[in-house]
């Protein structure tokens, strides 16, 4: 479990596609949720970018990330509904990140694979 704030396609490609995130065990899976404030432009655009690049890098029907989602209504609609849960997740993620690895990029990648 973890969250990343990647604004540029180059960042997304470097973090997600050059070295794809793998599940921590066979019974787990990696899924990506994209969002922006309203999930009307930036989140969906990055989701499409990842799918397009993933298709280019893999032979059909294989994908590094078969499960891609866009958060309906964006963070603006999500946060009020799950504010209490979000605070708990933030504390959980913060403690996981501090234990996972010394660098923030490695910590985020490590917590992302644990979900």
C-alpha cells in the first residue's frame, strides 16, 4: 500500500514501466489507482498513458498492470467520504514507509508492492 505523486509522463514511465512493480506474493496483485482533484483530466490522462505504454512494452494480451482504475469524482469526492479512513491509512503508510527503506522512492515502491 502506498501513494505516489507523479506529475509528468517521464516520472510515471521511469517509476512504473522501466522496473515494473511486482506482487509481493503469488496470491497478491498490483493495481494502480489514478486521480487528481476531480479525476477529469490529469488522472485519466496518466491512466491512458500507462495503458498505452504498457501495451507497447508487452505482447498482447500480457500487461505489467492489467488493473488500472481512475478514482471517480477525484480526491475531492473521495476525501469527505473516507476522511477518517484516510487519516488511519496515512499513519499506517507513514510507519510502513519509515520501516521499508531509507530512501523515499524506495520506500514508496516497497509499500506499493505490499498491498
